[in-house]
C-alpha cells in the first residue's frame, strides 16, 4: 500500500459508518434482499445507474422508494408504457398567452432517484431519451440545457418472464447501466417474515432518513481516493480482455462469446470495486472486491453466440468461467 493509503483507510472507516445505518433503516421495511440493498448502495456511491431484473412481487419498487426515503432524496416513479412520449419523461415548453412566451415544465426525470419501472415496455425513442439523460446528466428543452440534480441515480426494472408487447433494450443502451442485477425469490424464513410484517392494509410508516444527499456526495469524493494497486488494475484489464479474447487468456470460451465487454466495463468494474471496498470500510481494493461485483458489471456486457444459447450457457456462466480462469494477483 502506498504512503498515505493508511490515512485514506482511516477516513473511509469513519465515513462509511453511515452504510450500516442506511442498511438498518432499509431493513426496517425490506425483509432480506441484502444483495439488492448493497448493490443499490454501490450504484449510488459509484455514480452508476442500475438495471434490476426480477419477477413481479420481489420488492424492487419498494426497495428503491425506501432508499430514497433513507437518504432524504427526491423520488419519482415512472411507469413505462407503449404510449409514453419523451416529453412525458423529460418535460416540455408550455406557451403562456399572458406574456406570449414559452415556459419550461420539467418532467419527472428531474429527481435525485428515478425509478424507471418496466423500462422495456416503452418504445425506443423514450428509452433513448432516458439513456441520454443518464449519460449526459442534463436535459435540453428548447434552447436551454438544464442539469439534473445530484446525486442522480436511475434504477430501471424489467420483467424477465413476460416479453409480449415489450421493446427489449439494445445492447449499446444496456451498456449505459453500471450494474445489472438478477433478483431471486426470498428464502422460506424471509417469506415468513414478510408475511408477519406486510400482511396489512395500511402502508408502512415512512422511515427516518439515515443520511443526507450531501453526505453521499462527500462519500463519492472520498471514493475517488481509495487505493487501487497496479496489480489490481492489471487484474481488472485481464478480466475484461478475457471476455474479448478468451483464447489469449487460456480459456476455451471463444465459440460461446459473440462480443466481449467494452472499455466502459473496465471503468465500471474499477469504480464498483472501490464502492464495494468503501461499504466494507476499507480504503483499498482487493481482488475479492473485483470478483464479488464482477458478475453484476459484466453479465449485460457479454453477448453470447447461438452456440452458447443452444448449449444453454448464459452470460453468468461465462463470467464465472472467466473469473475462474484469470489468475488472481
């Protein structure tokens, strides 16, 4: 570890204390789903948007709404439908006859946490409008450009089992998301807790915010100082390159991979690993941070071949083999 890294480590230990309070606040509403909660925090800290895939009823929407309450952030839920227009998302200019001028009416995208529910139900022009705002973090209405609030996080959901009437996100647009999560059913014990807690006609009471948006921005600034050793950087690059040229990495995966991960994956994997270390109260990144967050960063960036589909090999399996085959520093 470089000189000064020990100081950063102490700063991270102190600054990351709010993560425990944030988890506890969310746990007062959300039963289980530790994986989902931690990945949402990683996206928030690393300034990266998150795509959540799971069957209905797994508390995806509730988790996002609870997160916004826990950090005292403005929240908007947008239900994506086939008749949605870009203006319904971004806003538009309204003509006022009184003064003969046009006035800006901002859309729901102008919130700190935006839930894009069932994003694959909207047509391509609406998806593109959202993803442009995600990338540029600004919206142009008329002749004026309006910055989006900070922190700004888009959490999109999609249903993996009902594809009728949907517009699947193109790979180039899915790549804009830092993480893609796959949420599974709760355990039997967790489901019993859900029954005890949620089988009521009244909504759960609002939670007390555990952290403020300003503290999230301060944590992001500290995240940039987290130490990443050169060997870890080489490891990240080796993993990403193994998805593009598996033969060079000694992996027999070339027939299964159509396209590997983009350079955006290298950046996302490093930032997400830093956020993973931050949540653990460490000021330095370990190989385990990279391996823990790797599947969520890479699963939507590796395109499989027809041969892989015929053999029932999905991207999760390919990413698992990559991490098993690439030497750990």
